[in-house]
C-alpha cells in the first residue's frame, strides 16, 4: 500500500505547519465574500488556521485573514465567520464518540 503524503498547511495566525486536516480553511469566493470552508475544497483563494478559536481570534486581531485572502472584512463579516468557525469546531468535536452532549 502506498500512502500519499498529506498536503501541509501553515496557520495564518501562529505559523504552525501541519497536515491540512488539522486546520480549518477559509475561502474567498468569486464574489469576494469570505466563508469558512469545512470541506477544504471550495474554489478560490484560501487561508488556513488551526482548529482553535484562539488562532481564529489571533488571526482576526492581526488582520491575517484580510491579507491572506486579499479581502476586506468588516465587523459583521468577522462575527459571521466566528459563528461558522465555531460550527465547524463543534461538528468536528461531535464526530468523536463519547465526548458527551
Ligand atoms: Zn494556529
């Protein structure tokens, strides 16, 4: 059996390098809107951040998403992205059995 190496990504907040599955991807679509991309496969310019709200907040504070995605993010965008990001974290957490709730 041949195992393909998993593509590596770098967190835009803390610069940690790991395989792409341990990150959450944000993507800027053709209209210039930024979304969280749970599949990691959406077309468009992407930015990866650790699956951690701390890195998300850090990236927001340092304006890393805006520069990585070449998009301008208003407060409402950040607020929406934070909800989407937390949803992804919950979904991933929920896939591990026996963690309650
Ligand atoms: Zn990070």
